[in-house]
C-alpha cells in the first residue's frame, strides 16, 4: 500500500490517541491532521476530519524503530532541495 499526502494538505496539528478495544486492550497512536472541510464536525467522540494515523507497536524495540524512521524523514525533509515541492 502506498499513501500519498501532498504538503498543501498538512497541518501542524499532531495528536496522541488512545482507543480501547472491545477486548479491553488500549491501543495508542500518533496522528497528523490534514486540512479538512470546515463543514466536517469534530466533537471529541466523533472527529470526522482527515488525518494520517500511525498505530504504535507494543514493543519498545519496534516503537524505537518507528521513532527513528520519523527522525530520518525529518532529516531528509530538512536537507531536501529548497526549490522542490509546493506550498
């Protein structure tokens, strides 16, 4: 699966989520919100806005690997050619 998100869709809003499954397990995620229509409502219990959500692994090792991947992406964003992309 490939997910393409254009820079114009990104916001600076990052959230931490916790959801309890029907088995009682609590899952955590980090989420970056995307620009959404103002017609969408977003009460805490039913946020319909667009977002990219990364559900976190249980193990410390896999969480660290995910964090390192995000850090590598940040480094590559900062070092990318300045004339590429759109605002």
